[in-house]
C-alpha cells in the first residue's frame, strides 16, 4: 500500500488575487473570512493602497512608471506597469493550479493590468478565472 507523506497531495493550490483598487478591496474582504489552503494577494501601482491592506502577500507593480503613486485611472499606464513587472507576477502565480483574479475594471490598474496578469497566470499553466466585483454606488 502506498502512503502519502505529503498532506497536500490531491489538493489544488489556489490563489485569489486582487488587481487594482476594486479587486484588492474585494480580496481584502475575502481575506477577513479566509478559507484555509488558499493564498490571497493584492497587486497595485500605489504604495499607499497596498500599505492599507491586511493581506500578507502584496505586489507593487510599475515602480519605474508610476513611482508608487498609482496611474491616475489611466488603463494604458496600468497595462504598462504590469508589463514592467511580468517576472514578479509570474513568481506570484507559477506554483498555483488555479488563479482567481478580482478586478473592479473602473480605474487604471485593474482595468489596464488585469488582462496582462491573466495572461501570465494562464501561461504559467494555472486554470485562470477573472471576476469583476459588483460596483456599489452610494
């Protein structure tokens, strides 16, 4: 009889990643009610937005272009920031079986960067799903 010495055999490696402000807010809320064996991460171009997150895995992208100050709602800048840090994004997702991407799609970082992030996740071999949180207006 074969015995599994690794407790994670047969268990998918899953990451839930928030890209930009809206997606990161959704993931921050999920993290408060976290499910074990799921890795949570947030990605943003703004340093302040990341510093306000309790999610332990954070990635700031586009430091050369955005200098940690965000992209001001410009999707093209968001796309370029994600391209700039493609290798760091790959490091974040390369060992995952499934990657769920949350992006609000109303600003620059999520709207411009989520498609490129999804491409990297897919190219890494992970089953990749994009989710757009419902926008609530007050």
